[in-house]
C-alpha cells in the first residue's frame, strides 16, 4: 500500500482534471482561507471549473481581521481574470466554535493537533454546506494546501474521508506544487493583496508576537 507521505498529489490533480467532462462546465466548491492563498488556486482551477468560494474561517480573530480578509477575497474575485465564473459565499462567523475545538490544545504548534482540528472542522463545514446545495458540486477542495505551514497529507486525508461521508468527490491537491506558493506571492503583489503574517487564530498571533 502506498504511503500517504509518498503520494504525489499533483499527479492526482492532473488525473482528475484530465477526466473532467467536455460537454459542460464542471463545478467546484472551494473552501477559501484568504485572498493571497486563493489567488494562484483561482488562476489555476478557473480554467477547468465554475467555482464557488466558501469563506468559512471561525478561527480568525479578531472580527476586524476576519472582515478585512473576507473583503480582500471579494476584491480579488472582482479583479482577477478567470476563464469560468467565480462567486463567493460567506459561511457564518462563529469564533466560539473554534475555541471549543481548540480547548486543551492551545499550546500546540502550527501543524499540530489544534491546527488539525481546525482544518477538519472547516473542511467538514465546507462539505456540509456543499451537500445542502440544490445542485451538488462535482468536487470539493480547499486552498489551504498552498501554505508551506500546512500539512498537505493531513488536508487530503481528511478531505478524502469527508468525501465518502458526504458523497461528494474530493479534489486531491497540493497547491504548493508547480510553483504555486511563489505564484501566489507574485499575484498578491500584483493585486496589492493584504498578506497577513499569522494564520488567523489568537494562538498563531501570539506566536508571531513572540517571534517579533
């Protein structure tokens, strides 16, 4: 059995894209964490899908930071040229959900248990929302794997499990591949996007402040 750590997720993305139907525009329900991470992913995937971006991030603190990131995402969608249409759907901003799941893991480092719980929760809400749509999307995915601070193996493993539960295919991806992360930096500069220097939660902010 192939180890998860040895899986080439870009090959799996390529295979999924090659198998897309050519008689209609397939749809993708894409969880978005922020505008910078979404920039390259939209540039890349909007050539293949009509995309609904789902902004669901109860981990972000404070509310002003949350609103800023959400508006930057909307501004990006308004200005970034795409082949097929992209729309933004807002999830609920309920930070108490994050604090409940983070309880007991407050001191965990990024990529640790707290981060995994947070990612799993956001992916599950993404699948739950996609499953409730009148027309289910062809795939669900997230922009999170573009970050060098996020574990692509965990993200894809969790996504694949939830895909079985909600009966919606998961689009395997590691958007750091093919120079994706570097391209997101270039696009962020080109569109003057706000690039935050912490993940979003109060614990990652505290880590950033200590490093400063």
